[in-house]
C-alpha cells in the first residue's frame, strides 16, 4: 500500500483557491506532457493526478504545507528536458510546474549578477546577459528549452564546463521553498561567503528532492571579445579520443569546449539536418572552442591546438571564426540527441564520467560491450570533461531482448567506469532512472549521509519521492 494519499475533490478545490482555477490542470490530455521528460522508455512515464502552476513563492509554500498535511507527493518540474526521469511523478500526486515563474528580475552590471526566477530558459539568461555586454557561462546543449531552475536542480554541465565549470560554479544565491513550506534564502551577491554550511551547493544538484528553487543569483563574467571553433575530423575514432587529454595538457591552453562525436553521431546529425557535413565518413569529430581578449591570441591558441590535432591523426582542421560557420558546427553537435531518436525512437542515453586521461580506455570498453551484446552504442559528448553520452539503441529489438541486453550492457559499462575512477552521471543526474544502480555503486556511507539529509529536511518524504534513492 502506498504511503501517500490520493488527490480528492476537496484537495483540488484547495489547490484552486491557492493558485487560481486556471493554474490547476486535471484534464488527462493536458496533463500528458507532464507525465514524462526526455527519457524515451515507457517505464518512465507516469501520469500526475493534478498539475499545478503556481506564480509566487508564497503559493508554492502553501502547496507544500498542504502536501505535508495530507501526505501527497509533489514533483517539481522545469521544462521537462531532463534525461533521468527526475520530474516524472512516480507516485502520482501533484506536478508542480515552475513555468509561470519566468522573469529575469535584475541585471546588476556593477556586481556582475543576473537574478532570475527558475522558469527562465537558459538561453534567455545567456541573451539577457549578452544584451548587457556580459556573459553567462552555463551552456547545456538544451539551453534553448531547459529552465535555469532545472539546470540548478541537476547541476547541469554542458559545452563550456571545461573552462568555466558546471552550473554550481555560477550560483551565488538561492531562494528555496523547503518541503515543509518554509522559505529559506541563501547567499546573494557576495563573492566570498563561508557563513555556516554551504547549503547553496547542497541544493544545487539535489534534483528537486530537498527544496523548490524560486529565485537564483547567478554570477556573470565580461563577454569574451573573440572566439573561434575548430572542427577536426579523424579517420579513426580511437585517435580522435586520444587527442583529447593531449589538448587538455600539452598546449598550455584552457579551451572553452572540447566535444566529441563518433561516426554514427556524425551520420545521424547529417541526416537529421539534411545538410552535408565535412568529412562525414570520418571515424570521429573533435570540436574545440577557444576564446580570448584579442584575435591574435585566439589565432595563436587555435593554431597550437590545430597542429596538435594534425600531428595526432586529424585529417584537416576547419576553423570557424564567424557566427554563421560557428553556428553550423554547433548545430551538428547539439542535434545529436534528437538525431539518434530518428534512428531509434527508444534509446538509453548514458552520462558516464571518468577522469579525462581515461576516456580513450573508456571508449574502448564501450566498443567491446557494444560488440559483445550486439547493440549499437553511439558515443558523443563533452570529452574535455571526461563525460560521454554512450547511447544504447533499441532499434527493432523486442521488449525482452532489449531489457536483457540493456541491463547487462549497462552493468558492464558502469563497472568499467568505476574501474577507471569514474562515476555514474556527469550531468544528467540519477532521477528515477539510475536509482538502483546508484544503490549498488555508491559508497554506502555517503549514501547513508544523503538519506539522512533527505529525512531531516523532508520527514514526510513528500518532495520528489522515488528519486536518487529509495526510502
Ligand atoms: C537535447 C538535449 C540536450 C541536453 N544537453 C545537456 C547538456 O549539454 N548538459 C546537461 O547538463 N544536460 C543536458 N540535457 C539534460 C537537461 O536539459 C538538463 O538536465 C536540464 O538541466 C533540465 O532542465 P529542465 O528545466 O528541463 O528540468 P526538468 O527536466 O523539468 O527537471 C529536472 C529535475 O529538476 C527538478 N527541478 C526542476 N525545476 C526545479 C526547481 N525550480 N526547483 C527544484 N527542483 C527543480 C525536477 O524535479 C527534476 O528532478 C539535455 C537534454 C536534451 C533533451
């Protein structure tokens, strides 16, 4: 029997009185988009009993108080672009959509901050910063659709983490509604702050299990003056991936991005975009971005990196130093997740992360696993961070075959990842999808500490239950 209560007419009425009738959705068809994220398997689809779209933190606080009183699960939801079923209401109950909290509240040019509500898209944060002559460094490939609140909940990585780190590095303040409905404000515009425990970075990456983020202080940087992107095709995949640790250590340069696409990712992107890509029969692409304060410096940097690539098996170095060619390169890289869905509507996209020096070995392991189980596993991703999206394709396998192969292949892939000093997830999080794997693989003492934090902050387990670990 579930520990949770069902949504009754009375509760729906109370929710309407909190957020207004037009912000409570009970119609099945209208709730369907809130039943899943971007994980394509049916096992991770679950209908909410009600979707609520609050417009203020006070409304969210009232919803959480009601949920605690009635023991109803509440699942926060950003844009639903997650890749670990984090916003799926696995126990039903309320889906709390943050879509109406979508305002940029302030751009502080003196202190270099942008303050935003969680439902602003990441792309909008980037643009608003840029309009002010400033730079927001976070850049997940989903920037045009994902919300900044979702980025914080997942500690999203993305394309520029090589140089600027993941989302957590940019977050200096948060306003959070706790599971019991209390409102907590952490940090703000101070660059240094060691006043007590670092609760900001406990909330960042907590996947909506410890609080609902309602306001965010993000640090901005001066806008880089010049930028160039290199596209380097390689005959052999292994040669391409081997160049990544060299780029990171031998050139004396910190690139902004070092991305990888294997042959299947290249071909799928080419088909999806209906556009001829250079050397699209190559074994792999490496995409490198460098930025700087002068054209001369950027030129020197990309020449050094370009030469390193050519000395190590690169076929050619394409330099994109204007917006339209840069966009072409990034369009190919950013569309891979969607492009693979055309090849196989059901797939299992993984997010393993290893020390950068170990990615050549990791790719070898993945190739061996793919051959052993007869499942295609195209790989692409943020190679400069050691973070690879190995994506198992179901294609035309029947349910049972897919289930068995996926389980065995994942077990072996995770084992190899841990053997190489890596971890389960670099940026997509655990959600409902990797919960059982985390229990098997994580340091049990650390897992216990995490469980006790959750139980302290949310004793009734009403906020996003069924995520990260079972309780
Ligand atoms: C094509 C594609 C490319 C992608 N590329 C990247 C990439 O490069 N890097 C990367 O890191 N990820 C990437 N992702 C994954 C995804 O976009 C990120 O995880 C993103 O941060 C999720 O944001 P969202 O608003 O869609 O959150 P959702 O999917 O709606 O939710 C994700 C989690 O956050 C919680 N949550 C959402 N909002 C709040 C809030 N305000 N308070 C508390 N909890 C909240 C939810 O409960 C859930 O656990 C990609 C996804 C796609 C489909």
